[in-house]
C-alpha cells in the first residue's frame, strides 16, 4: 500500500552497500522506519533530502516492519542547523528525545508541531533556550509538570536553591541541602518563563551561563523521566 505524508528525519543507518534505513517522525503515521534504496550511490535522487533534521514530503510503500521510500521532496532542508556545530548538537539532542518519545506508527500531532517549530526557531535564533524549551515542553507533554512556586518537599514558598525531578520540582534552601541539584534562582526563573507562556521573550535573551544551565537541567530531567518510564514499562 502506498501512502503520502510529511515528516522530519530523525536518524539514518547504513544498510548493505548502497542503502540506508531512515527513521522519520511523520505527521500522520507517527514514527516510521523506511529503506531508502540506492541513497548512497552518487547522484541518488534522495541525496541530501534524507539527512537528519530535514523536513520532507514523502511517499512510501508500507511494509510489515520497514517501509520503502519511493519519493521525497524537501519542505525545509534545515541546512543551517547541520552546518553550524552548536546548532547541530542542539538539534541532534531534540531528534534523539523525539525518537525516544514517539511511538512507531502512532501519530502524535502535538509533538510533531513542537519539533517542526523548534527546528525552525533554532535555525532563526541559535540559542540553547530553543532546545531547553523543547525539553521542558516535552516533559509537560509526557505529563510531568514541575512545581516551580512552592518547595516540592515541604511546601515552603522560597527562596529555592535546588531542583529535584523525583520530588517533582524546586526545593527550598533547607530541603535542597540534602537532595536535588543546585541551581541558580535565575535558571528557575527562566524555566518559569518558558513554561508560563513567555517563551518568545525568553528566546530574545542572549546566551549565558543561565541559558546553558536551563538547557542542561531540562535535558537531565528529561533523561531521568524517560529512564524511569522505560524501567516501569519493562516491569509491566
Ligand atoms: Zn522545602
């Protein structure tokens, strides 16, 4: 059966002499894995269109496990993301997170919009806050909404000095002495802005130790969350 869709290439691996298996997060079919035949031959009609971060329109034959790509057309090459090393690492970590969260052949329109939007924004304004915001919103999409205004352990209303995903959010000075990860109050303020609907103004902030810490905190929280989810899924 032939189908058409559009999607973002998450990763590719070599197959045989000239082919690749391409993992694509599509709008209408969720995550798919498809064989791009002859893609590694010089002058292949797929060429650079199926590189990670590329947004493509595609036509595939549906297979039992692997589909077969028959046609592709570039919607947005997102080439700037691959040519700028800083952008590349941020994009790759967003693609990896998407790969972990997206289910095969299960559409996830909210995640799809987030990813396409984040890649476009990163191309326009390359700041770590783009991927930071993506990870915080992904956590929220996964059902984890961190407590940011009261201590997650004792309910005190600040000042907060640490963040602990297992406790569910920020920790006050005395609780933070024994648990969580120390974070600057400015970083917590940044997370509040990202999740509180002030993302656009936050993105205008220049890159600083705070924007970098905001991304790192988001990424470690997401990793903890996904690990715990994978472990609990393994127990089922
Ligand atoms: Zn406390």
